[in-house]
């Protein structure tokens, strides 16, 4: 595993631990918004991050949905990329050798249409010794259940989590869908089935219409809303989940600054992820880490772990 020397600014400790995964600071990048990390290497030193999560990886290559699959909305964006990726074998043979020696945590986001597919991806990744954790995207449609997302029922969330638990020996993070009535119940189901941590939120289902063309903006009609617009919903859900489970919570959804990251940590997140904001400013993550350290100094906080769940 990476050495992950803690980020210390002055006397402030920013290092955190998520279920055995040591991070130099709480900052991760969100899957699907940061490629394989390499794409950002011209803009930031990747080793300054607590870690990064590579794009959703499936057993077989996927072409994704037809265009248009992105639309701008007030303070946010809608996407229906549809998990375009070249498959886990491509990641293992082409990408992993290029990024594996970075001194930061490299996480893989695992997606699938069948439980067997998730398990097969986890088994292949388990053979790589520089992947300390996987993040399981349970917002994917389950082909055996008419396309209903695994993560929208407690039974579905538990089934996929327990199957992957048997195949994955290291830190297992289950990424929750916000498109549910009680996200705390889904989090508890994942915890009960063996998740080491939960991350939330994935995108909120939304829709936008081009009124001149009188057509939906996306080819799929509906898509996932992300960016600043979703932040208050995400903060509320992180707060509810952190009160409901004992495992560490990773917060995301609309974070675009150190201020926003601190907001999530106060609400109960042990670590955070920045997603859509990377498209606007590719240096947003490292700027946020610096701001968080300054905030700690201003507030007399010597260890960032002390503020987790203060609310
Ligand atoms: C273009 C795009 C692609 C995404 N792809 C994935 C993915 O492959 N797997 C996943 O779990 N989440 C994916 N997400 C969701 C993000 O990781 C994140 O949960 C969501 O965008 C909320 O965070 P944000 O507001 O900071 O972007 C994607 C989001 C966007 C905008």
C-alpha cells in the first residue's frame, strides 16, 4: 500500500482513517469526474490527495448512452453517461501499471448489472496489491429485477454487499443512492451485510427540457443531477446516515471548496469527495485541502478528526 504520509500544515493534523485505509488528508475525488487520475496530473500533484477514485469499472466494456448525455442546469449538471468504460481487464493491464506507484490511495469504483458481475470485478481487483479499497456503486440498474437499482431497497443493497464482501478482502465502501425514501435504512442494510464504510451521495435523478426543440435535453430523458445544487440534500443525508451507522461515512455531493468539505465533516463525514467541481477548476481539490488546514488553524483545531460529526 502507499505510504500516505499525513498532510500536516503547521501543527494541524489532516490525516484520517477510513476502516483501515489510511489517508494523508480527507480529500478524495468522485468516480466518473476524475478519469483515471492521470488526466489531472498536469494540473495538480496527485500525491497531495488523500486518494482518488477511478471511473466506474464494469466486467465488460460499455459504450455508455447515446448523445446528448450532459446538460447544464442552474448550479448543477445532469448526466446520463451510462458508465462508459473499457472494462476491468483494460484497467488492470493498461491503466493500473501506470498509476500504481503513486503515493496516494487509488480506489476503484465497481459497477455492474448483475451481482455476479460485481463479484467477478472485485475478484480481479483483489489480485492488485495497490488498491486499498473499492467503492461499490449500487445505483446501477439490476437487469434481473427489471432495471430497478440495487441500492433502492434494503434487500438489494444487502444482497450485493454481502456477495462482494466474500470476494473483496480489503476496505469495502458501498456508495449509496439518494433516490430512496430512507437512506439511513439502506446504509444500515449495507453495514449489516459487511460494508466497512458508506459513501454518499450518488446523483439525484432529474430531468431538463429544451423548450425551443420541445425535447428532453438528454437522450435518456432523465439523468443524474450533481454539483452545487445537490449539496444541501447531500449534507442532510450524510448527517442522517452518520447518526444511523457505526462505520465511517464518506460525504460528497456538490462540494466545491474547503468550506463545503468542512460542512460535510461537521455533519458526520470522516472523508469527502469532490466530483463535478473538478470540471470547473481542476485544482479545486488541492485548494480545498489548503483551505481546510487554514480553517483548522483559525478554529484552534489541531486534529481534523475532532470535528467529525460535531453537529
Ligand atoms: C459525468 C459523471 C460521471 C459519473 N460517473 C460515476 C460512476 O461511474 N460511478 C459512480 O458511482 N458515480 C458516478 N458519478 C457520480 C459522482 O461520483 C458523484 O457521486 C456525484 O456527481 C455527486 O458529487 P458531485 O456533486 O461532487 O459531482 C458520476 C458523476 C458525473 C457528473
